[in-house]
C-alpha cells in the first residue's frame, strides 16, 4: 500500500466516524505505487498523485478518490504540465489545489508552485517560492500556506519558513523553525500549526512537537513524542486531535 494511499485512508477517517476504531481496506490506487506523492482535498473529493512512481521516477499524473463511494476516477484529472514531482507540499483553497516545491524528474530541488482548478480541470503556474526545497512541511491557516523547512539542493536541511498568500499570490519570509528538519509531519488545529518528527542534515530523527502561532509569527516547544523520533510519518487533524502514524525511526 503506497504512502499516498495511506494518507487517503487518514482523510477518509475525517469524513467518516473517527471513533469506530475499525480499519477497512479500500480500492487500490489506480496506477503504479508511489513514494512521497501529494494529496489535497476539495469538497468531498481527495486528489492524489505525483510522487516517485516505482520503475518510472517522479511522475506528473493525478487521480481523484471519492470517499462516499470508495471509488477512484482515473481519467478526470489533468496531469501536472511540468516535470514530475516528489517530496512536494500540497494544500487546497476553495476549488483549487496547490502543489509547491519538491524535487523534479531531474532530481533538482524546485521552488515552483502550481494551482489546479477543479472546475476547468487545468493547472496554472503561480509565483515561485524564493527558495528551492524538497520534503518541506506545510500548514494552511487563514488563506495562507506556511512552507516550513525541507532540504535544499545540497541536501542540507533548512529552518526557513515562507508564507504564501493564495489570494495575492505573494511570498513573505517568517521566523525560522526552532530546528532545521525535513519530512516532518504537520497539521492545523484551531488556527495553529503543529509540527512533529523529521530528520536533520546528519540523519538524526526528532521527536519534538512544536506549535506555530501565525498571528504572532512565533514557535513554541509543546512536548516530545513518547517514542523514538521518526520521519516519513503520516499526520493529520481529526476532531481537534493531532493524529500521527507509521514512518521510519532509528
């Protein structure tokens, strides 16, 4: 089961009864398995694609999953009109889905931002982020996306935070994260961003949980995960809880 599909399972838990404590196997992702694909939700639909397709490399295709009917629509979403992507950030606003940064099919970190319009089924390139990173984390708070950390073209982890205003299509640098890390897990609860896990440039895994207040542009250490640090974990918000799972530890 791919990482992309595991994230779809998490989003389905949002849409269904999160207290049922039951797992149900859903239809397989309709294309080659993926490493670090991208997912965003618009309305009741989940859009899943990109990622390193096994035997292919960073890909451009996208697919739509309908949680209420447990079906994939394999032919209704246009492919990204650019080089394939892996380790990208993704978020949604109104009827738009966004893909930002990542590593492209030439294995170069990118700063590109693309917007998908569900009504016209088309992609439009937006203002590029000032830095090129891969494996960054992302929050979306009050019509603004916060791209946090990641790893640059020299494979060095960074602590920079960039705010993207989707309405004005503009970027603003914010206060750095307390730790430079990549492939951390993030979520938003009550208009505050939460970030846990991730690895630094030496491959050391973090178990620290940080809270980001966008209004104050400030970071605070909240707690530590009670187990070993990890990376590549899945994280999301369900009923005001920050739920994390899976990943790779030491």
